[in-house]
């Protein structure tokens, strides 16, 4: 399964929903980057994604986007094949 990285904060309901969706698709572990604990990582996130909000989700090297983007990808049938890539 592909590695999943998520930029997140402690009190983000969309981050929690994203985690639940990914767990339902078989993702056992998510590399979480807590931008509330590591402020310098927020700048990294904004440079990598062009976005300011969390979650920002990567599957492997592919930037999926936020929670709404993740749900849309899943509904379109694109999440499982992306996760299956090693």
C-alpha cells in the first residue's frame, strides 16, 4: 500500500473524517505532520500544496488535496487504485 502523509492539526474535524475514510479503505498508518506543533511545517505545506488549510493529503507523491478532494476521489473510484500503488 502507498504511503499516506497528512498535514493536520489537533482540532480539525475534517482531518478526523479523512483519517476514518482512509482507515475504511485499509490504510493502517498515516504519517501525520502536525502544523500546530511545528509552525515551520505550515510554510512547507503551503509551498508544497499552494493551500493554507488542513488537511492536506498525499498518497505517495500525489497531492490528493483536502477532505472534500479525498471524498471526491473516492466516489470517482480513484482512491483505491492510488492506495494500491507501492
